[in-house]
């Protein structure tokens, strides 16, 4: 049985939905990601982005037609047991700007609680305007780009424990929304 690193969906969100999602996030985010959360390695800053924090409650209406699909993929393609998204779950709204060569060097996503694991990370391209650079890469024995994330409205979901990065944005702004899918500890 082949195991996969990531899954993708094309055109999940229209440009109008992207604009509405961006507006909803801007009107309802409650703070910024602390620099101490996943943004450094051995004291070196590896992330250059503005990250706004928002509770799932504010954006869950946008996922009503998509939730069954991504849950099915989690079960049938990744074979993972994950908890459903809760209203209080925190999402990251990432803005990578060419003004400061926004990037995020290689890292893995991890859970901060000892009784669960972060199993999958979902990224949604919410860029309302074209941008250049900002390619998303995964490392699993070799580096490769996940090109599906380039297009606004597309979604990818990948194994959180895989090294991944965002290359510097060279023109414009790259905007993504990140959902973290937790579950019981791996055995």
C-alpha cells in the first residue's frame, strides 16, 4: 500500500469567498502569534511573516461544504484518527510579504500537549492578488514543491511531521490560512 505525503483540492474557494474569508479574519482575529511558537530554531529566527490568530468559530461557515470531503480523505487516504475541529481551535492566518522577503525555513509542526499529536496540517491559499516566490516545499528523502498551493482557493493537507518550508516571497503578498488537525498519540 502506498503512503502519501499530502493531498490537494483545487478550487475549493472562489475569489469572492477568498475576499470574504480575508475580511472575516481581519475583523475577528484576536492577536498575533508569539515569536516563541515554532518560529525559531536554536535561537535563530526562521520565519518572516505576520501571523494573525483566529478561532475556528469565526470561519467554520466557510468549511460546511468541505468538511465531509477532507474528513473522508483523512480516514481513507492517511488512515489517521483525528479530533473534529472545535469552535475554540486556533488557526493561523499567515501573511508573507515581499517587503521583508517573507519566508519560513524548514521546520515540522508539533503539538504542545503531551496527550495528543499534531497529525495533519491544512493550508489554504487566500491570496487575493498575484504574488511571486513563496513556493511551498516538503522534504521526504528529497525536496519537492507542492505546486497546487500556488493557486488561490486551492487547499493542501500534509503530514505535519514532514519537514516543510515556504521560500521567500519576491513580489506581492502570499496569504494562507492554516488548520492544525490533532488526534490521539501515535502508537
